[in-house]
C-alpha cells in the first residue's frame, strides 16, 4: 500500500463540469487506494497563492483552463511534452516543488491509436491555440510525417511550424478556408465547440479520415455533423479525457506517465464506465 500524501484535486475555472473526480475515484478504487480527489475553482490570478497554501498532505493536482500556462511557468521541472507545449495539466507535488507534466499529448495520441489512426501520413489540425499545440505534438507522437495546421490567421500558426522543426516533422500553416485540400488520414479539431464553419466544414470532411473534436460538451458539434454528412467517423474529446486521466493516475501512483499501473486494464475499464455515467 502506498503511503504518504493522499490528497488530490482538479483545479480550473470553470470547474463544476469536470468529470475528473469520477475518473480518478474509479481508478483508485480498483487500486485499493483510499485517496481523496476533489475539485476547486481556481483562476490564473489566484493560482500562485493557492499553490503556496498547500500543505504536506497533497500528492498532486490535475489542472485545466486557464491554468496550464501559469502552471508551466511555476513548475520546478517539466516533462518533455510540457516543455514542448509550454502547458502543464498535471502537478506531482514534492518537497522539491511541483513537477509538471502534460498528459494531454499522450492522452490524445492514445485516443488516436484507439480510433485506428496509426502511422498517419498527414494529420490536419484545426486551430492554432494552446490545445492545437498539444494536438501537433500528439500527431507527431502518433507517427505523422506531415501536419497541416489550419487557422483563421495562418500567421498565428508560425510558432507551430517552429515546433514541427523541434519534432522533426513538417508542419504547414494554411487558412481555414484555403481551397487546396490534401487528403488527410485524420483531423484534430482544437476550435471552440460551437463554431460552425459552414461549407468549409463540409469541404474539410470530404476526403478526410476520422475527426477527433477535443470538446465533449454540446455534442454533436457542427464539425461532427459535417463529418457525419461525409459518412466519416467523428469522435468527441472523451477518449482524450479518459486516456490523459489514466496517464495522470500513473504520475500520481508511479511518478512516471510512461510506467503502466498494476491491474491497468481493470483500471482503464473502470474509468471508462465512470466516464459514461450520468
């Protein structure tokens, strides 16, 4: 039995909608760990004060918007994915300070594999914000040789082309409505969930592989409906949420997102059931 700090929570603003407590409770139930996992509304302005107020009973934190960048800046160390993206969604709290991880990248890469996207030739990413950065790294982790980033302002994706050089993959930046469409093995949408691209969405869906839309509220999204009209599979963000949470559990239990848990298949099955509960 693991001993030591036993308190965990998810922080963000807003936070009431978070499914993380049920996911983590299911995991620790399978593992026989009597750990407390709660949620707390914390914004970026109050983040540092809240961190400094934590005592030695705290093991770690899951971090959602708008805290991912400020958490990266405050971390004592960063794993490779956090360093590449400049975003942290997981803190392992130790006497040496908070150690930052980005499990969104691995979670999305694992979801892509689950959807049959393996060694893709080209992956299209819609959007150029913070989530798109994790999507680019995840596409590279999935084996993509080329990543096309589409944004309303292609110049906003310039930093993602630089990221591609660090990942040793080609990243091309184009406008959302650029009529030149190469066939894509998958599309990752990192746009606001309610956005409707109209005919552009239908054009993007045509000749594309499955869509992974990282949102999981208000489903189906207008983009998902475009993929449905094209008779191509569309997946919401729940798969990414599930797998990034599993990697967080690895961090909190084994201090390493690459180290599988004991009874991991049972843990994942329990988390999957909890995710779909009312």
